[in-house]
C-alpha cells in the first residue's frame, strides 16, 4: 500500500539513530536480551498500526514483563532523551501507536495477567496487556462482563483502550473506558511509579484518572488497572428497522429516546453499508431500504418482548419498510456479526479510510447529504455506519490504495468530513483518538488557548515531551505555546 | 481594586482573573456559596461568583443533553428537565444543610466542581461521568473549552474530568454541558430491618450482582434511622437496609419479585410503593439523616466489603454513627466533636483498608488544623501541584481550599 502524504512526520534525531546499537545493548542489560527486539525484521513487525498507510521502523522494541521493567526502561530513555511510543496490540485506527525511527516502542503485550477478581466488590485488577475481550472471558462463567466493547475487542488491549478512552456499540448504556476504570498503576516518563484511584469509587484530589485516560499514551504508561465488572442482563435481543430515508431513521432514534427508552445499543447503517455487510454476514438485512437501525434491548424474555413492541409502535410513525425482531440467539448473533464485521467486510471489497466524527443526532440527515456531496466531489464512494444513540459517525471513504492520487483525495475528503462534523456541533473523534491522523485538524476544534492548556498538562507529566511524540498536537506552534506558558 | 465580583459573561470573568493574577490577589471561587463551609478555610479578601452567569442555553431532550451557564440554579435545571420527563441521573446530594446552610441554593457548576453524586452513582456514575463539555476561565484569565455537546468525544485531553471535583482551584467554570437521562416510569424499594452490618453489606453486594439493575443500595444504623423524616420507617427503630429498583412498572414488579426471592434467606423483606420509595430516596438525597447534628462528619469512599470494617475500626477509637451508600462503599461517618476530628485515626484506618476520607463537617479551626481532603502520596502530590500551576500559575484560585500548600 502506498503511503498517504498529508500528515508530516518530523525528521528523526540523527544523533539518537546513530547510537541505535548501543541503546539496544543498554536496553538488553536493563530488561534481558529476550525482551528487546533489535533486528530489522523483528522491528518491522512494529512499524505501523491499523492506520497502515503510515509506517516507520522503530529504533528498538522492548516488551517488558513488569511495572519495574517499564520503569527501568523509561528512566533510561528519560535520562538519555530518547523518545518512547507505548503500544498495546497496535490496533489504533488513528496512528496512535505509529513508531518513529528515533523512538523506542514499549509494548505491554506480555503484561497480560489477571491479578484479582472480586465479585463482591465487582472489580477486576489486571495487567493492561490483557485484551479487552480477555477480561470478559475470565468473568463470563459468573455472568459478569467488562462493558466497553470496541469492534476490535478480540485483539485490542486494555492498555490501548485506556490510551484512547475507547467506546463501542454498547456504550450508550454502559459508558466508555473512563466510566469503567477505577484505578491505574502508571509509570511516568522519569520512571516514577504512581497509583491513581483504586478499588473504590471517585479518586481523592484532582481527577488524574480522568486526565490520563484518553491521553493517547502521552502522559505515562499504565501497567495495571482496576476495572469495574458488571453483572450481565438476563438476556438481550436486537431488532432491525428499515427506512426509506436516513432522516426517518434519525427521527425514529430521537423518538425512542424521547419516549424514555435508552436501548443498550442503536446502530445505523446506510444503503452501501447494509449491502456490503449482508453479502458478508448473511444477517438478513433488508436490501431495499436506504437506512437501517439495529436496536437492542436487555432484560428478561418478557421485558424484551414488551420493550421491543413499544419501540415498534414508536417506529411506525416513521413509515418503516422493515420491522424485524430477532427470533433466536442465532439470528441475534448474525445481526451483530454483520455490524461488528462491517469494517472487515468493506475491506474485502475496497480499501477504505475510516472516519470517526461525532455529530448531534438531529443533524444526521443534513450531515449525510453533505458527506455524500464531499465524496462525489472527490469522485469517491462512501458507506456510513453510525452509533446513532451517541452521535458517533463512521463514514468509510472507499478508494484504491494503489492509486496515489485517489488515496490523497480520500484523505482530503476525510478531513473535509471531520470539519463538517465540528461545524455541525460535533467533534473530530468519538473513539479512535487523534493520533497522527487528526493532529493537524485540532485547530478546527480548538483555539490556540485550548491547545496551549492541554500542552501545559502534557508538560506536567512529561517535561521533555518524549512520550508518543508527533501525535495529538499540531507540530507547528508547539514551542511557541509552551514558551508562552 | 478587586472586590466581590459577579461577572455577567466569560469575558468579564477573564478580565477579573487576569487582573487578580497580575496583582497576586487570591480569590474565593463561588457559585451561590452554599458549600463555603466545606473544605479548608481560606483567607481571601475577594471573591468571584458565577451567580451572574445564568440560564439554560441548550436543551435537546431527544439527544439527552443540556447546557447551562455556570451559575444557573440546580433547581432551575431540574425543573426544566422534569418538564420533559428527564433528570440528572447521578442524583446530586444536598450538602449545604449539613453545615447549617439553606437547602436548594446550589448552582449547576458547583455540582460538577465538587463531583457530588448520590445513591444512583453505583449504577450510572458520578457527576464527572455526566459532564460532556465545559467553558471556563483559568487562573491566567484565559477562556478555554474542553469537550462539547456530544456524548462521545476523545478529541484532546479530557479536561472535563480534570475539572470535576477540583473545587474551584483550577478554573472558574462559565458554562457546562451535561448528559441527562429519562426519569424511570416506576420505582420500588425493598427494605430489610435489623441486619447486622456485615450481613447488610453482603445483602447490598448480592443485590448489585444480580441482573436487576439495582439503582440504590444503602444501609442505615439505628441511630440514623431515628432521624429519618419518613415516619413509618423512622418508627421501625432498627437498622435499615434498602434496595431501589427503577424501571417501567412491569419491570419493577417482575424484578422486585425476583430480587425478593433471591434475598429471602436474609429475613423478611418489606416493599415500599412508588410514593414511599420516592419520599425515602428523596430525603436520602438531601442527606436528611446527617442534618441537624453538631457531630463532625467524614465522607469515606472505600470498596463495599471494606465499608463495615472501616466503621468497626473507627468505632474502636471513637463513637461513630454510619450511613452506608453505594453498596457499602461510601460511608458517611459522624463522630463526636474533638479538636482534630479523629483525623489521624480515620486516616490510619483508611490506609489499612484502602480508599479516601474527606472531613465534610467540622468547625473552621478544626478544618484549618487537619487535612480536610485525603493527603496525597508524594508522587501524586507532585503531579497535583504542577497541574494546579498549569491552570493557575499565580495560585489565586481558592488557594488552600483543598490542600494547605497549593
């Protein structure tokens, strides 16, 4: 795949790169030879994340086995002015885990132990290299689960979820990562280890937990977390609603919520997305409609039946073409398989650029029209998937990655779509993070003052700006903002 | 010369704080001032109040979102929400009457600045979990924003949570945007009487581990039951354990029956109907059982199973009356007045069992002499001081309110 070209990456520090061999040797002494990857083939495996258009060969890769080892590595890098990129499973869609030629990758994947499960207090204490689904798997036998459920949950680590404050399809009811993490053990860039929060609710003092979660690995490297585990509902069942227009689907969502019903998930797909996903998952999605909702509710069988019939009555006011309630566990699984596999399914027919803007629900109709105009203008096709309950829109801009000009147009279209989201009262990213991808758009959403304040907070935790460099904040204006501080 | 100032917009607020920083003038940051008797006493000659910043600026019931200027009375927010069948789900507790203040004075930004949540916190999260966006002015007089009006937003660092619970020491909030939720159609409450404390907390935790979405789990010692406003419950004269279910009426009936079955081994279970339930939880939200007392009051957050152990350990040192919320994880502990509110003992107990303790009610000289907020471990203290300086380099905003030295 050809590299996209819109986001500039800084020139690596030649002095650090020249010392690569010596640095690798030092790291081996600190954490053992088996925990350090220094050869080029080995490092190549870490050169990108799920934003595969950008690739950089890291200086070295360290895979520590303990908080103490992370601390030693960070203290060493801090002392020698070496940049560090923290990495979970490398599933970031925004380039959040993209390495740099002059940076050491610290991967937490070996730190994946479960340290404590406490059902009475409904918490799990784990090392952050555990996968998202790995937490739920451990507690499933007791009908418990860990709530945030990003689509990549089979692969992505809790570490990455903490970095990006990840959400998922069910966060309308259960919240995102920041609402489900109670405590962290974190290594600061100078090697100091701090414990924030714990097994209790609400931290004392400033809400450092809230600041750290979603800071994209720029404030420290978390190594352990205490998370809330919840008892699963008795049951859950989705229904499908098909509409002639996206507006009708959007209005139906508003009416459901307006009636005092907060379903556990409300997912929206437009016609192109429906067709691709149906071809892949055979979920029985209606092919003749312009927009489809998956609405899922939870409870006992009888409660579910009651709720879905209330939702059906509400939906009738918006002239649905299709109303179908799942009749079996198999049908429910198929309905969700289609949705959860959407990105993969679309990836089978085309390269795509996955956007992650957020808009107020009431703007859905007009935003979708404007998105289709933007993509038409660039000669590109788009499929839209939307967490309708919380306004998180994923337009997938389709393009041919072997056509450099088209790839650049796709990235340009994506930027215009995100500017549209902000202008509509929304934001640049709902769950994928800024990374490098949206770094240069930050000024669309924030003023210089807003950014300078965030940068001062970065400096509080990481005075030399060594952690996850070249991400989140536009490169120009960084030093001016900090000098003014 | 600065005096007691009530800016009418964020630009005036910005000018005032820039001037205060330039002249190194400490300012007390207030909403209505209803919580001024909480925290460490400050020595500030001037104040900035958000009472001039009023009004609901956005309300989209179908998107479950509202924005209001900082000084908008909480009561006004709740009336507007009730008019559309919605509410602040985190159930902010009424603190002012604990320290002799008038009820119903709180402002909306004061609720977020203190991150006070009530019984429903165990199901839906705290105030900080519902704050979506904020416009504020920092100590330098700079107007900044974070977050926005949409439910999901990971653009940039999450300053909304950073400002929650900062007690006006980082910035003056000018406008807040928050998530709201539908008022449940029905409420019912299951009550068990006379349970020993350890067993009571076991009941609460067992209920929280069912799929019935318990939205309140509390236990009151007999001495506090005697202070309930609800006459029928007060007359029981025994320790009271209560569990709340909120849902559509058919669901509360079904879930109430299932939960009763689940807990039947613990003894007779009484049921409060909708009207009595609402009255009971409403008075808990007003912290009725902690009002009108001159005892010193601690608010302790720990893990639920540690709750009764914490109370037992404190009781070994001093007379203590406890109201357990959050399934046992939040302990409101009244102790007989002493010159140090038993701080050393309370903090030693916390060190053993985990969590943190805040001294909510005590005379000003006591609050000057002991740490009101949980002392921070050295690493966190260093970060917190630097964070304060990032927002407020001259240290003019509520200096000393949370910690003596910043």
